[in-house]
């Protein structure tokens, strides 16, 4: 495949972090999160004509998601993530040969995974490092050419090709040219396992004026899409789903739901028992009819060994945590899974690859069986949420899980100058309320036309001078 995309030299990579404190505790899987660092990558690239530009990316360093080993503390998880970032920085700086943005990813991918595995890091964890650096490289490329992320992808300025073997057999230019981002996307609200459903569930209010219960969230944002986390404890899940349904069923418009299994099941049969219990509960009839898909119910250790095709679950099932290597979705498809999540923390090229696979497989079957979902890892206001929104929007995903804006008080921890810069650059995406700039959600939708500005979805830059170097003073 000929590749006329611009060649770049990666000249410098700076890594930073910033503490994030949650306004509400968020429980997902085996962890309850109250605070967590956010990592930032800042990369300078040079074109072969000597022109240079900086690009940046950000992602929360969420514990107990990339590696759910209960013997590791949250601090251990943070150290793992810092390590793979440093490993990726060393790799990308080790070769000064000019290459396309995609070729920088491809030339290091296999070796970085192998080096990470030698340290005991799984592929999901390993790819966190390159995922940030690849986005920062793309941001710099877009700024050098004065184009938006959308335009750069449609024209394949990144140079995506079959130089990485998993991308072979796909009509990459035709797929990219056919992508048509829109100006709004539905926000799918997460209902965590600790989240209050009604005021009666609150033991103590935060009292910051922002929504604290599901009822208040609906009143404030008028969502139509929701993500419900289940614990794997059937009786408790049925009771909690019943409480949630009693609120959602009051809506006078259709609502839609995804069920997140959080790897809480060991087998398809165990999941089928939950499904049967839901179907046997009359008060859950509307909720079950509103379920669009079930997300990663089976623990990643066994998920791709379990064949779902012999179990009637009534809804399509997707992988999320099991999407560790580039071919994971291919293996999952052979086991009866219908979809896979898109998350910027797993890598933008992985999302594009899986979207291309869905397109090819659906065309082969003359249908729409295979799909991608947009999921959140508590992406924060600023670069992280903007780049993730732009990616799922580019891929034509019409709704995306958003939870960072609910569990964190917007950009309150940033300076007024930084908050104002992001609000001015993206007045459709953000609003100022309750003393801070925050994501704006109205009628359940996020307006994101301003993400089409030059660069990777950001017309403003974080205040890097206010951050600490990655791991500095953090026991890393």
C-alpha cells in the first residue's frame, strides 16, 4: 500500500501528572475511587522540512481497571501506568528516522508489548503508554497542517496502513473517507454501584448544588441513555435494578440502557441466570426491553475462552477489558461476541481498526450485527474528554458513556485562566455553573461542533507549568 502521509520525527516527549479528586465516590468492579492522578503527554514533532509543533493528550490513571490484581494497591497501579508511559517515551525517542504518525505506532507496538510482558504487565496496561503518545503525535501533526482531527483522519494524514499486520485486508482509505462526524452526541449516564438513586439513599449530601442522585441527574440533564453496573450478586442486582427501573420508568420518552457486568461472572451460564431473573421480574420488563447490549460480563481471564453462542442471553454482548491485543475482537467474534468498546486509553488506532472490522463483517453478512460502543474511563474536562468525544464521533457512534463530569467537579481544580481558555475555545461543549467550567449536557446531548478546530479536538492547552513531572513526589 502506497503511503504519501507526511513523515515526522519525534523530537521530545514530556510526561506530567495532576491530582484529581472526586466529588462523589465511584465504585466500579473491585475498587471504590475517591482520588486519582491524570497523566499528560506532551510531544514535539518535526516535519522533514524543519517545521515543528507540540501536541498533547491526557488520560486518567484509573486503578484496578488495567490490572485488577487485588494484591496490588492503587499506588502499585499508578506506578505500573507511570512505568508503561516512560517505556513508551523511551521507545518513541529511540528512533529518529522520519515516519508517518501511524508508523511510529507500528514500529514500536510489538516490541513494547513484549517488553511490558517481561515486566508482568498485561497488554491492556502496556498499551496505555503508546495510547497517550500516539494521540499527542496526532495533535501535533494536525497543528502542523492546520487541520482538524476529523479532516486529518478522513484524508489519512496519519498514514494508517497494513505495515501493522492486523490492518491487512481492510480498505483503509475508503473507510476513512466515508467517516462523517456530526455536531451532537448523546451522553450515556453511568449509574455506579454506590450511586444514590433517590434522596432517600443519601446518607450525607455533598451539597455543592450539582446532582447527587439519579433523580436529580435526570432532572438536570434529561438523559435518554444510561449505563447500569451490576455486581454479580443476583439478589442484590435484581433489587437495585428494580429501584433504578422505578425511576427510569417514569420517563415519558423511550430510554436505553447498557448493562455493565464488570467482569463479575465466571461463565455464560452464571450470566444467563441474571438474565432469567430479570426477565422473570415484572417490574423490570420495560428496563429489559430497553437494554441495548451487555458489556464485559465475564472475567477477562476466561472471557475469550467462553463460547457465548450456546447460551441465549437475549442481548448482544461486547468485550471491554478483554480487548487487550489488537486481534482480541477477532477472537471474541469467534466466541459469539458482537461488539467491542472504543476507549482512547486503549489506543486510537485500535478503535479505528475495530471499526473497520465491523464495517467489513457487516458488509459480508449484509447486516448490522457487529458494532462498537463508546465507553468512559472517567475522562476529565479538557483534553481527555474532548479527544475521546472526537474519536467516538468520528466513528459514527451515536451515544457515549460519560461519567467524569458527574463524579468530578468539572475544571474546578484548574486555574481561572485555564478554565476560561477552554470555555472560550469550546463554548458549545462547556458551560460555567456552580463556580466552575464543566461539560454541558442539555436534553441528554453533548454539543461538540467546536472539536473540529485545528489540532486533535482542542483549541486550548492545559497549563503544563502548573503540573508536576510524571511521578515526581508520588513515590513512583
